[in-house]
């Protein structure tokens, strides 16, 4: 008999190891996101069933017929969600339907809807298969349905909720079908599901890891009740849950007919073949791109509570048929601010750029990004850790889109084969109102206006960008109809969809224009608005090849007045625009103010005005090369002012008749070019004056300063101590935890310091006054 002392210390027998493994499996304290699952965006290995089905031989015509049948089924499910959904996101197209292989790879996505989901919805299915399939208390059976929304387990952000159901034949899972809708309200610390005010992960609202809510075809009322009690709008939670279940079942009904016609093996082979075909084609298309390294850095100008400058770094390297996307050098996560994003969310918007702007002809599936390596350090605001709040994860995710869109235009510019047009940057911000409170019907609600769906497009090398056309994440989405919303919520868009003069990315071809929105509540005991946008001080997007980026966009408010009462007394005051209201100040009892657009939930009294503008798409090319007649036409239509026509485009015309002055324009443009040459200087000389060793001392800055390299790995960060803000430069893993102090405490500290200063100067008089 072998005793413990007879064996080397630390070694266990096979039997003992089994006992330890069993004990550990049965006493797991907590199942968090699986890093192995969450950090992988590669397609899975072929299963034995897939291998056997493909080995028999694949009829390509049959595969194509199956794909078309699947696409039709998915589009039918999409249209059901759009027509029947209760959430604004459902009504205006912010959703998707999809079919997956048994291992969870997206094989086909609906032709309409949000393409970004094709990069992330394999995560929850892989989690279900790994942790719940053989779990005795859970299991996977025919008719089961799993719900989830937590982005840390695979989603764009926590406002999206998925319904996932397996297709089972002969007791084997052969595929999955899912529907995902931007529901909005999710019980977060602020209404509407995208809280800019969240300071911990617990402020982000519902965080549903994948769990079973439909069991063998029956909706679990106990779990439904829990979800309804966790949100402000319980009717919405039930209504759209039923919509997603119905849509998925309709898709499965269509798929069942396909399987009955072609057989299980042929169907399984078709799903897998689609995935592998796309993977092979992506590798081929990468090989067509010029080898090299391409960089694109972006900056966010606020935490949505205070002004900062935080970097999103991106470097793409192409060599042969390989592509590497390197995000190292991006700023560190801020552990008590909402702007952090899990890496999978950033990847989802990268996929959006690939399948909407790089190669829009490819089937929308996981494989479109599978062979692209993505390098990132966990602990940045674009690759946040588990405990970071993520209520405004789109702030980092949208920049993942912009870097891929901008760099592909550069990478593909000289290639002979074009799969899409070169496009300057699409506008990439959430310029809309979130809202919540008690409606005129007595219901507690919270959600958003779908005006972010009116993002303008970037200019192309041969034409202007489209005005207020669609969000970057959903080409087929629609903007909200305010008249429909007014039946449900107690506010009006007093101005909605009016294009704002001069709001374009200037260039040889101009970016699309954005519109302004002015809202005001009335007839509610409690109502409030939020805005969740950056870019009020630093442009969110750039132009291309000499074109201008978008402007900067503040929030304007008029508080302390009831404009409805003014309108009833004098209807001429209904002539509103942000420019007119803020310059002319037509409501004498109002308090006029502007601020950045990180407005936390703000209670609105009847008739108070909240005013924002949608952004602009990036311009393309030198504005001095724009056709002068096009400039004059824009001026005549009120799209640009005379000042812009003259100062930016150097065009001269008669402002009364809008007749172009050819000679004066030629002279003005020659003078503008001469002035450029006079201002210009050699690049090395420019760098000596412009490039500094570190950011300005008074600038709260986060991220690498310059170009991050494996040798120069320092990240700059502003950290806060009892003595105030301090500058720290160190590799990411050596930085202290970054937390921003509470703004109210900072303000109180400044006021106390001011009082102390006055007391020292004036003595007891100040003490008595305070």
C-alpha cells in the first residue's frame, strides 16, 4: 500500500485527481464569462457530423438554393419583429435574425438589420454548449429558448436582448436560430438602457448571462416576472419577448421544411460550407491588399461627465493573406465611468465596417473576421475588465467601426479590384434623446428616440455624402416618426429633421448633413431627458484626403420657461431653430445654457427646451477643388452660408441673384492657395514646433502619447489623489486603477477653498456671511 509520505509532495494518484476534479466541478462558486470563449472570434473546428456530411460531397447549386431559402426565412422573421415589436428599436429596424451552426458560428444573418451581431452572437451559444448542455439542472431540449443581454457574454451592449433556440434532429443539435432586438429599457440607473451616469457595473441594469427562459416550448413565468420587476417598462419586456419567440419559431418552421426536403446532412453541410467559403474568400481578398502598416488614432473628448481626452489607437498590418489589427496604446479603462467597452463589442463594430463598407457582397457570417488577428490589452476602455461599467460601451465600439472604415479606404485605394466605394468617415455618434418617466397614459417607461438612425454618410471620391440617411450600424434602419411616438410618450419634437446650415464635412465632395432636434415635454407628472454623446469639443470623425471632419456639437437648453404658453399667446414664436433660439433668446423668462452632450437624466418641466443636432459625414478632397456651381447651389438652397462659401470654398457670387462670379472665384482660389504656401513649412520644421514630449499639463489625458511600440509601451494617464490630479506614465499593467472623482465633491472642494481664501483675506465678515 502506498502512503502519502511515499509519494513526492504535490502529486496525486489518478483516483485522487478525479476526486479533486469532481469536487471542484460540483462546488464552483461563480460562473463568469469564459475568457477562452470571449476573446476568440475565430470560427470553430469542423464537428464530426460536419466533416462526414461534407466528405460525401457538396452540391454547390443545392447549397445556393438552401442559402436563399434561409435568407428568405430570416428576412420574414426580421419583418415580424419590426412590425410587431413594442420597442422603438424594433419599430425602426435596430434588430437582426440569424441562423448558426451547431457550435454557434453565424452562418447567415438577415439581409436587413444590424450586421454587427454576426461578430458576437457565437459567444453566448458557445457558453450554453460548454456550461449548460450537460448540466443536469439546465440541459438543452427541443423547444427550449435562451435569453441574454450582457455584453460581457457577447453582445453589442446591454440594451440588446437575444432569444436563442436550438434546432434538434435525432436528439442532436444541428443548428441554432436567434432574434436580437435593441429593447432600450433594461433597469439601469437611468432610463433607456444606455446610462451615461453608471459608475459601477451594477448601475448598467439587467446583466443576463445566457439562461433558459423557454422550457420545452413553455415560457417560464417565474423568470419573466423577475425580468419584468427588474425594468421600468414591464409591458415592453413581455411584449418583445413574445415577439422574439414567435419570430424565431416562424424561422424554425421554414427551416424545418428545408431540412425535410434536402436531408439533415445536406443542411448541415450547407451551413458549414457557407462559413468556410467566406473564410477562404476573406483570406484571398486580404492577399490583394498592398503589404504595409496603416495607422488611425481617434480621441474621445469626455467621460460624458467631465472633459478629458482619451485615445483609441489602431494599427493594421497586412502581409500576404494575413491581417493584424493592433489596438495597443489605447487609453486605460476608467473604472467609475460608463464609456468602457468589452472587446467583443468593439469587434462587432469592426465587423460592421467589414460587411457593410469593405465587402458588402459577402454572406453575413462569423467567418468574415475569423482570419483577422486582433491584438489588444485587457484593461483599456476598448477592452474593459469584468468589473468596469459599460453603459456607454458604444463610445469605444463606434470608434472600432471608424478605424476600420477609414483604413480600408487607404488600404484598397490602389487595388485593381474594387468591392465597394471609398467612403469618408460616416458620422459615429449617438446624437439623440433618451427619455423616461410617466406617460400621459400613466405608464412608467424609458427608452430612446430613433433619431440616431439619421446619421449622415461620408463623401465619396465622385459624389457628396447622403444627408441623414442611416446609422453606421444598420443601413436599412429608419428614423422615428414623431407622430407615432406622441401617441405613447408626453413630449413633442417641436423641430425634427430640419437640416442645419453649414453642418457638413467640407471638401471637394461634402459629407452628408445632419438635422436638428428640439424637444419639449408637456402633460406628465414626471419626465426627463438624457443625451449620451461625445464630440462637443473635439471632432468625432475626420475627413479624407483633404476633406474636413464633422463639427462639434453641444447640447443647448432653455430652462425655467414654458414655451407652450408662449406659443398660445403668440404663435409667431413657434419659429424655432437652435441658432435662432440661442442667438435671439425669444423667451425672456428662460435660462439659456450650453454644455457638452453627456447629460445625465434631467427632470424636465412642461415647456422647457432641449436642443441638439445630428452630426455630419466626413468630406472628401480639397474644398478648393469643389465645383463652384455646386457651392453656389448649396448657398441658394440654404445648405451653407455665404461666409462658408467664401472662407472655406473660396467662391464668390451675387448673394441676391446667386450668380457665380467666375473671375472673382478664380482669383480668390489662387489667393487661398498662395496663402497656404506662405503658411506652409517643411515637415521636420513643423514637427519641431508642434510635437511635444507629453500632453499639456492641465489636460486630463489617457492613452499612449505618440506611437505605441513593443519597446516604448508607456501609457499616459491622469490619476487622482488627495492632492489632486497627477500625471502617470507606465505600461498598462503597471498603471494604478483610474477613477475620476465625483464632480460634486470637486465642486464642493473648490468652493471650500474659495471660502478659505476669502476668510483669510477679509476675516470675520466672510464667516458671518457664510
